[in-house]
C-alpha cells in the first residue's frame, strides 16, 4: 500500500474510533508474567513507606486533585500515554482525538473510551543508576541531579519512587516511598565499583517493582536510567529487558553519561530501549548539565496525552500486540510505546 493510501486508511480508522467513543465498563488488565529466568537482586533493608492510594493531581493544586475524576480500566482496555512534539522537540498541547490515527494489531480499535490532554496521573518512578567503575569520576554529579529531580517532580499525595543502583548486580537502596529524605538517602548510599549488568538491572526493576504497580486506576510508570549503556555482565538479553518493560507498561527515559562528542555503542543501546517503550534518550554534553536533562524529563511527564481504548478482535493469549499511532498533521511527531502484551485469561 503506498503512503497516500496508508494515510487515508489510518485517518479513516481514527474517525471510526471517534464515532464510537464510549465510556469504559470492565475491570483492570494484568500484564503477562515474565517467562525469562531473572537475575538475582540484593536489597539493603530499605525504608518502606506504603501510602494509601490517592486521586490524580491536577494543575489546580492538591485540593482540586482530591476531587478529580478517576479513570478505571477494563480487562480488555489499553491505556496509552504518549507525547507529541514538533521537529524541534517542543511539546504540542491542545490536540483533539480526531487529530490522531491509531492501529492496534493492524486494526482500528473497537471503540475509544477516553481521551485526555495534559494529564496529571499519579507517577511511579524508578531511579536506576549505573554504579559501575566506569562512571566513578562523575558519580557525585549524577547523585545530585537525581536528588534534585525527585525534589521537583514528586507530589507527596499521589506519587512514589524507588532507587536502584547496579554494577554486577542490581541493588534496591530505597523501596517505593513518597519520602524525599528516604529517597535521597538511598541515592547517597550508592558507591561506584565493579562491572556493569545494565540489562539485568532494567529487567529486575520492571519485574520486581514496576510490574507490581497496577490497580483499577492508571498511573504513569517511568524508569529514569542513568548509564553509559555499556554492558559486560548481564545474563538477560537486551530484547528480554525491553519486553519486561513493555509488560510492566513502563517508559524508559535514559540519560547517557558518555560525554564524548561521538555517540558510542552504549548510546545506541539506551536509545533502542527508550524508543521501544515510548521514552527518549538525553545526551548532556557534560556532567554539569545533566540537571537540564532531568528538567526535560520532568516537563514531559507533566505534558502528555492519555488515550484508553478497546482493541478490536482482542484475545487473552499473552501475545504481543503492536501499536501504531501518528498525528494527522505531519509537522508533529508522536512518541508512544510500540505495543503491549495481552493478558492471559
């Protein structure tokens, strides 16, 4: 099919979805369990704080957030969070549902249940920091930038985060909490040394932490991965780590610690993982400018769209279903996850 016909077909798909937009009516989807033997994780008696579930925050403040409506997902519904930018990376607000075309497993969705822009869903953020020998000289700057990011992004009433460091093995330094002091302590507890098991760390963070964060209301799950992308110790393969992120419905935002002008093999690894999950990769020119990358991630997490829909011909078989989403105005680019795993019945 040539590009013109494909564009018309997809635009028609979106129009059909808009015409059949309805409210959701079913219980939540559970991601398919991982099948890959997983790496070991060490945990150092983290301070665990499990706050009660909160309503999503809105831009009008915490009081308004307490009264904001919630979104409940059905077992056969997909919650798709995505970002729209122009060619210069600037975020595009105020788009409508009919500005997009969507295919799920190469078919238009059966119906669109909700569409929201500039959402403020509760955040679940994993800070995953490379603590191998290769980044020893810039490690303190990484710690400071990560702490500043958490101070700026987390809202105590609705958001939670955890801290993981990794060299040869991943280590949870602070479990899920909204306590900034606990998170800062976890970050400062990290000490660089040893080899690099990047894929093991990503896989474990998704399997043990992010995959378990699900409930009747959607949340935005993100992993902030700070590394040079070089892996020399993992037992998990790169595609297995990516699949576990997709099962956990987690977006990867990677910050490269390669300060050289040329992009290396590790940078491509980070970019591939981020792209497959709907995230992006940042290449600060120096360690002192890493905080700017965190600010860009913070802005994106608060400037996204959310779309929930019921796929056509949905089957509970654990299979991977591809997602193709684009904006009808080709001046704009859509960044979304490439697909998801259907739950097993």
